[in-house]
């Protein structure tokens, strides 16, 4: 539904100019009342997860990214260890290996939620213990390999509440971006209990997508709910914006239309569409005025 109350449909063939930008519309173009999704047949993923030395992962990064359908890792600040995740479609003829219910509960509920939540509460009360707590948590990481439907592998229960900022960078800028986060933690003398997440995605052609136009990597930083986060997040953002960073539209950031326009080649195309479908800014709010302009 557009600002004038009219209901329109758009697709690659029907109002394609609206469809091109509305796939990532951040609420600025209208109210989406129905969506038709193009899906793939259900598939099974083989998951390999486990700890690795940070230096080894960085040395072998291209091999991990290009050699797997999906690759990501979580680095525990104040340690030299990461937890890696490699997901690939189950090869034809390969026997499935479901994760046992007991192992799944122990890893995903007890360690990743109950124990981690307790660790975060202790860290909030005693920040000086965070490096030691992170090293202890890293030592508890164990390897596991299993197969499951894609939706079970991709989705993880997250019951420990946190504040997050995530930035997309050109793939070639990953090492500079990752080093910038490590340097910011050291420079600001911060104690960070939450892991830093790194992942990689293919390019797309959606004007305001954080993956528009090129292969991108994503770096996400977090702080436990109730802990001060602005000094950490702003220090990291100051570095990542210099590397062509694009902030996640739905997570914490302090960017404005003036400094977002240079990192989105089709930014003005989106703004022009907004002018056409909502000239009176019926759908505007403070956030949209900040990131898109009035």
C-alpha cells in the first residue's frame, strides 16, 4: 500500500522500477501486505563446527570462504581462538548423520545459552574477569559434525540478550576491518565478553542491500544487554566507515544520508523512487530522515 492509499503489485515484470528498490525498502516506500517468495526445494546441510587457532583461520581464509557453501567464525576477544562453522549441501550418496538430542541440548542450550548467559552476568559485574572468562569459554569449545535440514542448521537459539552493530565491507577489506576491531578494543582498553562474528556473502543487485554490487564480508560486534556499548561501537564504526562499510539497517549505527550516499552507488535512485511514491513523507520517521534525508 502506497502513501496515497492505493494498493499496487510489483515484480521483475510488473512495475519493475519499484520492485528493484523495494526489495530492501527499510519501511520508506509503503506497507507490504503480501509477498510471493521464490523458493528452492528443501535440502539438507552438512555442518562442520569447531575451534581453530585464529592465526590459522586468517592464513587459510580464502580456502575456507571459497571451499564451502557457507563459512563463518566467531572470535573470542582477548584470546587467540575462534569457533568456526562450515556448512555445505549434503553430497548425493553421503549418509546423513543427525545430531543426537543430548549433544544438541548440551551445546546449543546449556553451553551457548545457560552457561554463556551466566558468564555474561559475571562479566558485567566484574569486567576485569572478562579476558579470563573468555579464555575459559574458548577451552570448552568442541568439534562436531552432523547433518540436518537447512533451516535447523542456519537457525540458532539465542536467549542471551545483547545489543549489536553489524557492518558489511568489501571482501578485500576484511583483514583491515577485523584488525580495526581488535585495535579498537585494545586502544580503548575495553573488556568485551561477546564474540565477534565474521561471515561472507555473494553480491546482489538491490540498491540498498548491504551486499549490493560485490562480494562482501560482514563483521558483527555485540555487548551484553545493560553494559555500556557506545564507546566500543562508535570506535569500531569510525574505522569501518573508512573502509567502505555499510551498516546493517536494523542494528545500531550512527550514519547519515550524507555519508551513506557514497557507499551505495544507486542511493539517489532509491531516494527518487521514494519521492515518487511518498512525496509527503507519510511513512517518514526520525530514523528514515537521518539515513535517507527529509
